[in-house]
């Protein structure tokens, strides 16, 4: 009995010491984390003030040249605050609206150089400055407990769900959303882009689920005999589609087909893969035969990537006017290495065909345009989306440069009319 | 006896026929034509041999990218071969004739994740430096780094390892959709570690070692597949505690997850 009591007392003592140690460790971690968050909040608050000042500075000038530095500051500070805000535990609706507002504010300031009418800029930014001041005040109130150390992490989290006056996060989120809609409404290009994404421009007739299944069977006869379910998309989907699931032999997967027109959005099949590998040429021929048989006839091969079990192919649509590639209209194919079968198709971008407009092509002298050690290895025409979400005809150049004994390869994309460099990307 | 001789000749002819029509294997190279976008052992050998004779100065990583492509074209130009940047039978044969390949040295160092080169004319042992660990020979679109892919595989495994394959691809696609979306951070790491964004980050399951299926799912997502149909949120209706998530417009359900915009 004595021994038992002895063991029990020692066990309880050991457990208590362990618990106290753990609790202290957790508290230390919690304090350290609170410190980190407080620092991020302070940083965001300070930069919010600087941002508002930068916005006000740009309102001093009539010409965009005078406000160039301040506009650069707006772009930089809005990015910095975005980084701070995205690493803080905040209410979801507030955080998403706030990041969106900051992004649009920064982009508006950046794009202002192009605007010919500075009156419009003045009007928008004057309102944005007013809204920023209101928001800065609310932010100060909402975060005060965290910054002065009065709130623990648990209390902070509880407070996020609270709707008490002074820290109604959801209300702040709604306010910021309204500021975004009033200060920076969608541009025509953004609106077009959203319509395209939501397939709102597609005029095709509705197909039934049976017709969608027939389409699936026509395209993928080897896996479409055992369909285990056909569902329609949920009501919140911006475009209705049929979600068809199958399990045939060892292949399991799905295909999504639009209700409008019965177009394949995407198809993916999973199965155990063999170890042997067909020659690349055979695999590519299979991919191209599939595309031809499926009726995708205006595509050209762009690139391919080998991975453990399959090759991923990218095909790009070519428009007829300039024979230019349209990089927003692509089809992805996944082809199994062991038997060359199509195990994946994604045509969701291809079916949202971009409208491309004719555009002047100004002759460029690449020798003058690039540094003397740059070589233009390949030159093509392509439609590429710029920052303003406009489809622009471009010179799509593949250039090489000697980088300390290694050859660096870049894609340089230049507007054919304005010579604006839309994108420069390092190619691996 | 006559029959036996005829049989032997028939067998020899048959074997000869099979040999003549089968793809030619050059040295240790497989019979595959090696082209830009390829990955694996043939590319490792190609890069090592090109480096041995000074045409390739990049990292030997088993990924046939532009660096390897230009090196191969220069080699083809030097040896009077058709300049197409593709390692076919003739190119591989010439390369095998004029270079050496220490497969054990290269593979050992690749497996250890060491930094190394394979130049001829100086001892290989002097061309090795300690590395950071094993790296995959994964061919991915250039805008994603190996770290992005690894992080996404961790997130997919931590969040959706019991889900159907397309459910895992969809989770990876949601991460990518967020990176492109104006209301979220603009990097893979920023999206994954945004406080409160993913349960696997909060409960530490993100640090479990992902399996091949999760890695494959990430590869499909970064190569263009999005079974979520442009979703930026998903949740498990059985375990979700946030009321707010139910207010999001729902797109489709895969396995246990509902995907929303």
C-alpha cells in the first residue's frame, strides 16, 4: 500500500510539473505570436497612414508627371499593406475585401500615367482618400486591443466573431466592398473578362444530360461504359454544367460538360500506370489524332512536359487573320506514357474563345531594341492579354543571352502597335 | 537433319529481323528520342555527356529545358549533325562516341542532392559540394518553383488525402485560383499560410510527408486542370464551423468537399 501511494504521488507530481511546463511553453508561444501579429498590425497601420498621405500628395497636381513619385508610393504601400494584412488572423470577409481594395487602388495609381483625363483621376482619388481616412480610424479601433497587448490570442479570435460596436469586422468588410465598387468599378475589359469566364457570352443551345453523356461516350469510348453518376452543378455555379463520374475497369474519374452546347470543360482519369514508355512521337501522334477526331481543328502544338506516368501537352488556338497564336485559348492534354491513352483533357479556356481585333503592326528593329548581346532566336505573332485585360496582338519573341557562360532564354512579348513590353518571362 | 538446319536458319532470320526492326539503343541511353520537355534518366545522361565535353554548363537535373536545348544544338552544329535540338539515334551515337558518362557518380550525387558537375579533364571527386537533399525531376510550367510544388503537395495531402483523386486536384486548383485572385495573397506560400485559410496549417497536418498521389494531383493542377471549376473556397459540410462559408455560392461537390466561389 505504501509503495502504491509512493508511486501515485510521484506520478502526480511528475504530471503536474509536465503540465505546468507545457502551459508555460504554450503561453510563451502565444505571447510570441501576439507580438508578431501586433508588429504586423502596427506596420499596416503606419503604412495605411503613409498611403493616405501619398494619395493626398497626388491630388496636388494637374499633370500626372508631377505626381509620379507619389503614385509609385501608392502602388508600393498598397502592396506592403496587402502583405501585412494577408498574414494576420482577420475576419474572412473583411480580409478579402480589403486585399481587393488595396490591389485596385495600387493598380489605379499605376495605370494613371496612361490616363489622358486627370480630372477623373482627381475625382476618384479624392473619394478614395476620404474612404481611406474612415477606414484607418475603424482599423485603429478594431485592432487596439491586439496592439497594446490587452488581448490574448484566444480573446482576439473570439473578438473576430463578435459584432459588438467598434469591432464589427463583417460590417467593415461590407463597407470596404462598397468603397471598392464606388471608387474602382470594373472596367469594360474586366467586365468582358468576367463574362467570358462565366461563359455568359456563349449562345449555344442547352443540351440534356443524356446528350452530355453521349458526348462523353463519343470522345472517351474506353472509359465511358460504366457511368456511376451524373449530377448538375450547384445553383451557385456561374455557368451550369453536368458533372459525370465514371469507374471502368481500373479507371476512375470525371468529366464536366457545359449545359450550353455540351462542351467539355475538363476530363481526368486515374488508373494504375505501367512502367513501360511509348516513344514520344507515338504519344504526340495519339494526342493530335484525339484532338482532330474531337473536332478541335484550329490548334497548334505549343509545348509538352514529361512526368512520371504521363506527358502533359499544351495546344494553342491560331486565329485566321494573322495566323497568330491566342494564348488565352489553350487546350491541355494528359497522355499516358504506357499506352498513349488520353487520361486528361482541359478545354475550359479554349471554349471561352477570345474576340481578337485587327491591330496595326509597327516594324521593329530588334538590334536597336535589345542590348547587343541578345539574340532573337524565334519570332512569332500572338494575341496576349495585357495588364488591363485587353487582348493585344504582340511580337512573341524567344531571345537568348549569355549569362556568365550559361545561355539564358526569355520570352519577350511586345505590343505590335504601341511597342509596350507586356511581359518578359524567363524560360526554363 | 535438313529440317533442323532450316529451323535454325528460320530462328536466326527471325531474331535478326526482330533486332533489325527494334529501336537502336545507344550506349546506356534508352531507345527513346529525347526532346525538350522530357525528364528522367536519358536527360541526365544527355546533360552529363554534353557537360563532359563542355557544351552544357547548367545543372544536371534530368529536366530537358532551354539550357539543354541550346547546348545540344551547339553540339549538333559542331559535329555536322542536323540542328534540331532533339537527341535522336545519330546524335546520341555521336555523343556516346565523343564523351564519357560516369553514371554511378552522377546518380549518387543526384540522389544525395549534392551540387556537382561532370566536366571531362579534371577529377570528378573535385567537382562535388554538399547539397541540400534530393530533388525531383519534375517538369513544371516555369512560373512554379520546386518549393511551390512541394508546399502545395503538403497542403493537398494534409487537407484531402482521403478524397478522390479529382478532389485532390481541385484542392490544388483552389490554391492556384487564390494566387490569381485579387482578394488573396499573390504567392503559393502566402495563400497557404494565410491565417485561418487552411485547416491543415492550423493543426500541423501540412507537415506530413505527401504521397505520390498528392504530388501527381498538384502536377495536374499546375498543368491546367481545375475540377473545382474556378472555386476559391471549399469546405467539409460535416466539420465546418464557420457560418460565413455557407454564404458562399456553391459550385459542385467532390467527395466530402463542397467547392464555392
